[in-house]
C-alpha cells in the first residue's frame, strides 16, 4: 500500500538542521526521514482489531512540527513514539477487515478512529489510573513499558508508532474500542475535522467557566476555531477575543463564535498596551524590556505553544485566572513569575477522553458528532485544501505555509 512514513536518523537530522537555512525543501526528503512510497499493509495485532481504509487524513500541526524539526533533539516525546512511524492520526475511514472477535457488522461502516493507544487498545488489564478514570488521553503506558496483550511499541496514538500505520496511508489498523461510527448525515469533510475540534472541546470542558466573562483564544487555526466553537456550543455567553497573526482567519473566527478578532504587531510594549486596553488592565514595565499586566483575561486558551505564546498567555491572564495550554510546543525560555506571583491556575490539555456534558457521558468524538448534528458547531469552512497522497509535498507546503495558501485545515484525499 502507499503511505507516508517517518524514520529519522541522527546524521540526516543534523544535516537538515544546517541545510534548511538554505533549502527548506530538504525537510520533505528522505534525508530528513520522510518518505512516500509502498509499504507493507499493517497486520492485525490481535483478534479484536480491525483494518480500515482511509477516506480523508487530516494534516496535524504536531506532525508538521515534527517534520520541521520543531522539537529539540532531547524532547521527552521521543520516549513516547517509535519508528519507522506511519504518520497521520486525524481520520475518517471505512472498516474493511475485522478480527475473529469483532462483530462483522462493522465491515463497510464509516468511522472515525479515536487514535489514542491507551490501556484498552494495548490490552492492559488492570488499566492505569488515568484510563480507569476515562482520561485515556493521558495514559501512563504510552511508552510501551507494559507489554499488554498485543506488545505494541511506544506511541501515544496511531500515527506515532511503528505497528499500526496511520491516516497518511491507504490502510491502518485499530482496536475495536477505538471505532466511533460516523452518522450518515455528516460528510467526510466534516467528519475528518472531528479530532482537532474534539481537542478544542476537551480543553473547554477541562476549564472552569464559572464566573468567566472575558476569554482570549490565542491562535485561530483549526484548534483555536474548535475552542471558540466549543465555548459557544456548551453555552458560554461571555466575550471571546480571538488573536492570530493572519487576517484571513478573522472571518472563520467570528463565524465560529468569537466577538472580536485582532492581530498584534511585533513590538512588545504595543502588544501589552493593546491587551491592557481590551481587559481594563494596567501595564507594568521593568528592566531589559520585560513587561507584565495587572489584570487581564479570565481565561486564556493557548493554541499555539510557541515560547512567545506561552509567555504572553501567562502574563495576559488576571490574578487567579486560568491558562489552558493546548498547543504542543516545548516551551523554550519561560518567565514563570506570573505562575506564583498571580496564583494562576494552569492546565495542560492533551488529546481527548470520556466527558460529561448536559447530563450525558460519552467520548469527546461522540460529543463532537452530536454537536455538529445539532447545528451547535459550524465547521463548514475549516477544511480548505485536499490533496492526493502523491502530492504530499504540496500538501505539507500548504499546511505549513497557511497564510500563503489561505489554508486552515489540509487533508489527504484517498477517495477514488
């Protein structure tokens, strides 16, 4: 089958680290560990696994960061992945083959595969504390230290391990517990957005919205749009500001439910003055160009994860406010003074889980489907570009250079 794989080697990585200063295209070559070609179709790891055929596979920012060497050489994420990995975890697919322990009625059904490889998918019993509590997105066995029934290698999910394949390939495999049926009323184009929107919904449900009146969504890509849409879907009536560098995202942010969309220039003092005006805060300037606010937003959702976004999110949040870190950055140099000085409440957000909303308990994926069908989440304009796998370089360029292409979400299209 045809698939994109990633298998980085130290020498190639180091060469591209130097070469990309002159030729960014080197990152999309085998020198950087990226390859598009024929690979062996993944085998079912156990009797209760299935093989699915990909319809659409969304390109995730975390994958782009990986390919672009956005993680440092000593990133702890290396302990939770294995190579060669078949990339891709955002998906809508059709079940084509089932193991002997799986109900054959799944064959031919359209599904979104919840990609997380937690204890249940690994066949680990008893499960870890997180999986037992429905928080499989933070399973304690992603590193593969407990073999389970299937001896899966390290990997947080489909797309980040050497066994299952991923949605940048024609086929991949999944445990039956990962299958989420797609309602007939949802198009493939809407269904492939389930994962990034679910990450936004998970973040909103992890936040304490009680008493919050003014919220900032820092970053208005598909993740930020998912947060905005989720805030409105769960009934948040307060003011939502959306911030991004690119003006073309403003329309989508407003249609998703933001009250205002704005951009900020590069000058640090002006950035802080602008936020102060929006939140009735005051700016405190100290030595060497460092700034702080007295006051700020009740909640900031950081959907970027860059060092500057993390620092600003911390400093733009009022005392005892909340910062929700969703972007998958590694931090860099951080000024942690606001954490203790203003007693911030900080939560990291990763993946999805079993959620409660309006008296209903379900997976985040199922809740997203329900909210889409109920008309409470409008994702119509989020998927902007589709490419066949053979045009993977153009697809990655569009996804990584969104402003140049007017892109929000880019996906690989495997449909005939």
